């Protein structure tokens, strides 16, 4: 069976490459609007499955991976900042805070319709950040396409006091430990 990553995220692609599996990437066209009163945990799972299903017709005999990520900071859903000014605001608000990132994962088997989904949490605890630290970080790394305005796998590590969670890959956007379990359930053993 073909393995498909329903994402154009370079971060998710890099993570999946770590498993040394052959796969293709497909762009999912999905409405990512948050539903009224939807919990973040439910939203990321729904969107992960929606993304997988969005490319399913193109791959009738495949295992399709969908993923989505978000987090809430003081009642506000974090998004990708898009630019320097929005990133400054996000990092100022995150300073000294604990933020739980929720990563939704879906593995859809298009040959039999089997769907596996999960929400994998990962917590980051930010150091108290000064305006100078935020400015220096953003000028050096420019993480404007990253939820929360940081890249934990890069210089962003200097922003944190600690991490808490079972799979640090979930923070980057694709929980590989749970994905490995899902793939094994479908008969794809990575180390077989």
C-alpha cells in the first residue's frame, strides 16, 4: 500500500522521513474553520481526519496520514503568526506561561475504510522572556509559519524552561510514536 502524507508542511515531511519509509505528500483542500464551542482537542482530531479524507479519492489503496495542531493561550487559540509583529505579540503573551499543544493524528486506510485517530498533547513551559530576547530570537529564526511563533527543534529551545510530554515530535507537528502504533495496526511494521 502506498503511504501518503496529507500535508504540505515541511516540518511534518521532515518528521515522517525519520521513519525511513517511502511516501508521497499531497495537498489537502480542507475547510479549517473552528466550529462553535469546539474544544481544541476535538478540533485537531476532526481536522486531521478531514485532511486525510480530502486526498482519499486520489489514493484508493493507501494509508493516508492527516495531522493538525493547535494550542490555547489564555483562552485564545494560537495560530501561525504570519509576520514579525504578530510573533512578538504571541511570544510576549507566552512569556512565563505553560502552553499545552494538541496535535491531532489520523491514519486512514482507503482500501478498507479503517480510521485511527488520536489527540497527542505536549506541554511547553516558557521562560520569562524579555523584549530583547524576543527580538533577537525572531530576527534569527523567523518562525512566522509556526504555531506559537517558535521552532523547538531550532534556536527556539532557548525560549523554554522545560518540556512535558510523551513524544516531542508531537510539538513539531507529527506524533511519530502514535503514528508507529497506527501503522503497525495496519500491518506496516517499521522495523520488520
